[in-house]
C-alpha cells in the first residue's frame, strides 16, 4: 500500500495532463509492474523535480479576477486654501537708475509698506539707502501683500569701492537697521595676451576671460614703463602675462585689486615683476624674481596716461616768443587731472611763484628736488614741512601763471640745477634682508609656476 500510494502520487500529475491510465503501460505481471513502476517512479519524480515550472499553466490561461476599490482623491480646494494661508515670501533685486526716488525703487522691489518707507526716511542708518548711486544693487524680501521683511544695500566710496552694508529687518511691527563692513570675496585671476595691434587692442580682447580692467592696464604700464616705451617699443608678437586680484560681492565683480605678478616679453626680452608685502610691517613693493626691488627713487611721470607736449630742450617761449631753454617737461593733461609726488619727500614750497603760477617744490633725500607748476589748485594739507610719499596727490593740473593751456610743468633738480629726468639714474630701494628673502622666494615660486601655465608650450624666455 505504501509503495503503491507513492507511485500514484508521482504519476498523478502526468495522468491529469494526459488523461490516460498508467496501468496498461506497466504490464500485467507482478514482476513487470514492479520493475516498470520503479523506473517510472524515478524518471517521473526526477522530471517533476527539474521541470515543474515549464509544465505550470501559462499566466494567460489563468482566469482574471477584477477587483474594484474606491480610492479617496485629494481635496484640491483644501490644498489651495492651505497654500493661501501660508506666509508667501518674495525676493526682488533691482539696480538704481538715474532719477530714481525711494518710492520708485520700493515699488520696483514689490514693497507696498508705508511704515517701511517712513522708517527708511527717518532712521539715521536706514536713510543711507537713499544715497545709493546709479547702477548699484538693492535687494528686498516681501510678503505676498507687499509687506517688507528685509532690505539690503551696499554703499560705496568715491572710488566705487564697497565700504559698508546696510540691512533693514522687520521685527514684529517695527524695523531694525544695522550697518556693517562690506565683506568681499577675493579671487586671483590669470591672463595671457599677445600684441597684434596695440597694448589696448590686446587688453580689450574678448578672448581669455574678456577685457582686462582699466586699473590693471594702468598698473601694467606703470610697472614696465621704466624698461619699455609703450609708444614706440611694442611690436607684433610681443606677449604679456599678468596675475592679479579681483574682489566680488554676491557673484558680481566689484573692483580689481593689485597686480600680484607681471611678465612682459618685448622684442625677445622678458621683464618680470612680483609683489611682495612684509607680513609684519605690511609694507610692500614690486621686486624682480631674484629679490631686487623694482621701485625707482622717482616716478617716470607724475601723471597717469599723459603725453609729453614739450621736452627738456630749447624752445620758443609760448608767451614772450623768445627762444630760451626749457628747464622742465610739460605734460599735457585735462584740467583737474591729479598730480602725484614723484618721490618720497617734504614740501619745501607751496604757493604762487611768478610764471609758474600755483607752484610746489618737494625736497627729497640728498640734494634732489622736484617742482610742479601751473596747478589749478593744491591738494588738501599741502604746506611747507608736510611729508609726502611717492604717488601721493599733491595738486591738480591747471593753467595758472604763464601758460596757454592746461598742462603740468615738471622739473627735476640736482643741487638746485634743472636736469633732464630721463638722464638721471637713481638707486632703487634697499635689498631684502635674509629672513625677508626666504619669505619672498616662497611667494615668487608660486608666481613662477603660474607664469609657466600661461606661457605657450615650448616658448623660450630670456628674463631680466
């Protein structure tokens, strides 16, 4: 019975599929039935173990049962109502336009809040917002009904440098205004250019990051003007590399800073300069890559972006018509152009002196003096005994005294005798100390690596 039941169980699926009785296939004798049953038992059970899945009914043959269920849909009306109840916030940013009033600016910012407008007009700190100049940004956040949540603006100085940040914040039904020092992000940028037409043609190029800032171009000229005459020495194929700093606020460049290193290849000779600032005294200057100071005792020109209209030579006097020696250099410039001290010194004279008009004489070390004539006015504080640093503004270009037009008459004197500034060689600053040289070499190594990245592959360099 036990063996028979097993055989029946194993054969039962086959029987169900084929619909045939297995007894006829097993034979009629007991011996035949036992042998056949054993063989079939092993074969069928093995087949069943390995091949049940293919024998399973196909899914397409199974009956399909439909299930209906009611799903609860979201209440859109409730969701919209909930959103309307939320305190929606909107942030706007606008730039000040010419002729803007506070009311117009607030309207463009989406502010509809008389209390906020009254506060800005009356609060000592908040009213600084009304001093914003054309092109400057102001940001504000409002509620859906136009109620002011906060307002931010940055004030700048006369040179367009950010000086402080004004913030106005709502606190209940009142406002609080604060001012803080404007925080700027400093970045270091690198540019490489090739001269194809002129220096300004290269600096205005739209490739490699676009136009170089004007202040950087001015520094390039001043940095290399003692070695390169930018009016006549440049030739097609000359190259320059510059590493400089820029300052950013809210993703917008605010201003360019100082050139950190410069390299100019003119007619096959490369001139290099790197900025080094003593970490203790905070005094800095430009040096060659071997640590020699590049600061000359006197500026080549006391004016920026000027042209020489009359050199150190004999000429016909513009007033008397007489032929006489001209003991200085005349720099043609617009009325009011700042005049810089060409070297460190002390004011020896500041006043009116004959044909010189408004006149200043600076006394420098040893027996050097410089003189500046025809000024329209003096800079504030210019009087005898006042110390000045190289580059300080001492006055402004004019046409006082014996003059036929706005210009600066500049004299360089040695032992009170007028000399041609171009013919006088003055020693540079003192060299760096051993400890300063160690710090300098670390800064110079970084700039050397940057220049290597900027140079064309395989370019040769004969540095000076």
